[in-house]
C-alpha cells in the first residue's frame, strides 16, 4: 500500500506530466535552491516609534548565526547568512572567528552589508554628501568592507544608501550623481575579481524629497558605468504602489544586470513584512520571470536570493522558517507552469488561455512535491512543526531572556 504522501505525489506527478513539466528537473531545482537570511532578522527590530525587545532575540553574531543555522537545519535551503558590518562585526577578532563559527554551525557568510547611514557624519548623506570628509569616511568604510568580505570569504558586497534630501534646493542632483559615481567607482576598483557589487535602490525614505538612487534605472546606469561585476539589487519593498516589479525583473535579466533580491513585502511603504504575505500572486509572477531565465538562460549571472525583513510582532526564527517555506513554495509553483501551452496560447493571441496557464500553476497544491524534496534532502516534512517540537525557541527565551542592544532594523 502506498503511503498518503506517495499517493499525493503520484497524482501530482501525473498532473505535471500532462502539463509538460519535467518533474525530476523540478525536484533537482528545488534541492539546489539557496536562500540567504539576514543576521539582523534575528535581532530586535522595531519602528521609528520604538523598539520592543523580544525574549530570546539574538544580540551577538554567534547567536545570530546559531539562529540562522536553525532555519537552515529545518528547511535545508537557507545556508547563507547576510552580515551587517557595523551591527555584527565590532572588532578584528570577529573576522577571524566568524567563518569557522559559521562553518561549525553548518552555514556560510553571504553578503557583506556596509553601513553608511547611522553615524552622525552621515546626517547629510554619505556618497552624495557635499562635505568631502563625509564622503571619504563612507568610501573608507566600504573599502574596509571589501577587505572584511575577503576575510569572511564573502563574494557579495551589498550597498544601500540613505542619501537624499528633504527639500527642493537643498542640494544639486547632478553634483550628487557625480559624487556617487566617483565613490562607487573607487570601491568597485578595490574589489577582487571574485566579488560582485549589488546596488540597491529606493524611491523614498529617509529622504523626504528625493533619494539619490531612486529606482532601478538609476541603479542600472551606475552599475553599467562601473563594470560587469556591478548589478542591480531589487528590494521588493522599495517600489511605489502599483509598480510592475516582474517587468523590471525581466528587463534586468535580459540586460544581464539583475544581481539579487531583498525579499519582503509591503502593504503601504517599506514595510519589510514577510514576502508573499500581502501579495503572493505578484511574488509568483516575479518567480515566473526568474524561472524563464533558468529554463532559457540569456546570460544573467547567478542571482542572490536574500531576505530583508524585520519581525516586530512575529517570533523571529519561526517567522524566518515561514518565509523560507513561502519562497520555496512560490518557486515550486513557478516551476510548474505549462510552458508549452502558454507558448501556444501566446502565439494564438489567446489571452484567456495564456493567463489560465499561470493561474493553474499558481493554484496548484505543490505540497506533495515539497515533501518529496524535503525527504530527499533529509529535512523534516513539516519544518515549522519540527522546529516547534525541537523546543529551541523556548530554550533561547529562557536562556537569553529580554536584553537591550540587539541591533538591527528600526534602531
Ligand atoms: C533599507 C534597505 C537596506 C537595509 C536598511 C536597514 O531600507 O532595505 O537593505 O539594510 O533598510
Ligand atoms: Mn533592503
Ligand atoms: Mn528597505
């Protein structure tokens, strides 16, 4: 007698075969998926109105890595951890200890995130600051981050700038653009061949009137001027309402300039809530573009799939496991689109038929496929439930308690 799981898998397999989907290729793709979770996602976070510490939230890099390792242990697809230079790596000793510590926990250091937005000197900007000493300080910090990245065996430098202005007339757009070009280029030139620079954009906040890298186009222009190892970072929350993000993704892919993502979701502004929690269909359509590039590569280098979320009211580790599972399920659905029928429908100008192909994949219950993937990877079929049963959460709540200074978003 086949088990319930086997039966469900067989039924799904038949459906997928009918839909011209190569099921074993889908399983392979799912097993190769790699997601990077952010160290700051395990630390206390808040809003500009305050930070509410959670019992058990991580403070040190060792705790952040240990918590991230739990997410990887129960999902099998989150082996990378993004680090924030200022928040995670306070001293020289950390650079020595961190890679080995990560390895011992079964994870690796992913992207290095310099911080040129918190110090007093950056009040009026970093790379776009009129004051050359502030620009110098920011460049030096980024150069140091390149060095740190090498020591941590990281190959990705992720840049986000809080630069902008609050009022018309406050500064000069063109001057600032030139300063950005100069500073970015100095950092780019210092990177080893193995390192990629990802440039993030954001149309609003903290600047109330303008931000210096406001959209993907500006980021793209900077990257193109720098060279092939500079690519655009798409943070899903950094778009004005109604923006067609999947179109941007496809456009950048075709230009071989899509570097990576900061996955999250927004309802109103840069909310940093869980990816897919507000608009899961939009997330599916984004993954649909990514899968098309995977199936028919046109030269975009591998994309970094990073999470950039804050958990203010959700518990952090289960929140992150839930996030990773959402990303996995969405990728699985995008892999299950009937691309033969879709191409036919497109060719016949059958708008209803074409959209139906996407709907059919989006509606599909991919759970049997995910359970099979997990079984083959040796991770629990129900990661969230298994994490709860492990009692890790109650353990850290008891041992670490509530502490101040956990750093991270909103601080
Ligand atoms: C920004 C952006 C960056 C993140 C900072 C703290 O809005 O998303 O990636 O590092 O917030
Ligand atoms: Mn981001
Ligand atoms: Mn953001």
